[in-house]
C-alpha cells in the first residue's frame, strides 16, 4: 500500500514538474484559446427561446359527448378531458411531420431565413436538420407537449412557436375531417337506402288499405264473427258479402303481416342508424380544436444560447489538455526513436 502510494505521488510530481517545465508554452496556448473563445462566443448570434405548453384533447365523438346526455365515461364527459398518452403521441407525430415543416417553410421562408441555398446540394436535408435544431417538441411526464422554438429574433421565435402549434392542430383536424367524411358518406348511403326501403313498404301498405286491408288481425276476427252471426240470423246475402271481404283480406293478409313486421324491424334499424348518421355529421361539421393551450409563446427578453461562459471554459480547458497531451506524446516519441 505504501509503495503504491509513493509511486502515485511520484507520478503526480512528475506531471507537475513537466507542467512547470512547459509552463510558457501551455500558458501561451491557453491564453490564446481563452481569447479566441471569447471572440468567437461574441461572434455567435444569440438565440432566444419561446415555449408553448399544450395538452391534446380526447378524440371522443362530439355527438356522443354533446348530443347524448348518457354518454359519460369514467373520466366524465370526454369532450372536456385532456388526452392521454396515445393522443399525446398522435399530436406529437403530427408536429414532427414533414408536411408541417414544409408548411412552416412556406409560411416564413425559413430556408432563406436560415441561410440555406434552395438550389444547393441536399438543400432539403439541410433544411430539415436545421428545423429540428430550432424546433423541438417533447412530451412531458404529465402527458402535455412542450414546444420550444429558437431564433435570433425573439418576436419571430414566439410567433413561429404559436404558429407551428396552430398548423399542427390544422393538420390534425384535416386528417380527422378526411376520415369522418368517408365514414359519413357510408352511413349516409346506408341511411338513405334504408329510408327508401321503408317508404316503399309504407306505400305498399297504403295500396293494401285501398283494397280494404288496414288491420288484418282485427279485421279477420271481426269479419269471421260477423259472418257466422249473419248465417245464424239467416241473412245469407249479407253472409256472402262478408265472405267476399274475408277472401279479399285473406288474399293480402300474409303480405300485410309481413310488411308490418318488416316495417317494425326497419324502423328500429333506421333509428339506430339515424343516431350514427347524426353523430357522423356532427363529427364532420365540428370546429373544435384538438388541443388545450396551457401557455402561449411570448417573446423572451433573455437569450437561451449560447452560454458564453461554458464556451470559454470548455474551449480553454480543452486547449490546455490537448496541448499538454500533445507535448507529452511528442516528447515520448522522440525519446524512443
């Protein structure tokens, strides 16, 4: 233990002696690195950060949440709830999409703003990489989305932060609209076909009523009773007339009963589809946002980047260590060659 400690002290002493021996060179390089890093840090344009904090909404149906008084989940009326992890990921994916980046470029001419030659090689790739450096989206532990936008202009940073959220919401709404419009067309056709079928059966019932068939069960019982009563009373002519009516009713009775049964089933089915139809139309026509904004972006009065002290310290220390190691290496190389 003592021997190892002595050896460690001896090695450290050699390092200190070597630093003292090369003090002038190390000091010169370190001072130059310090001065250069200070100049460079002041040459870098400062960037300001603006932040938006938002929660995604729950994707619950507007019709179910608003139109129905019974549609309540364990979290209450869904339309008033913040989104959970899945909704947060969906909105976050929209904010990270290439379409949103292109929309922001078209809105603010960002390629020119970032000094990217639109006709240069890999211009699009450079733009997307620069965009990702300046627009940062992340999910917080509370299932909110935090949007940070960095720019040399604090007012522009705040404006773009609010605008990128608005565009993300617009893209999300468009996706929902495209889906709902297709669903609405399917349900609308089904509802209209069912309504046409019901109208046709009702029209046929009216035709049967004109033939004297309007309540088959009741008519059949009453006419049968009247027929036998007429026979018992010896009213043969009246019994024959009643018999003719009974034959007419029996001719269309099966059709009448079938129509009544079909109409009852079809009307129940139409009621269920009508609710879906109304729900799909409400979802298609909704103008509700897909987000709750907790904090809007405002221009920052303090730069977020660069932190000059860190740049100067890291550059100076790095230059000192690099110079020291380089001299040790070359001295050792000369000794063994």
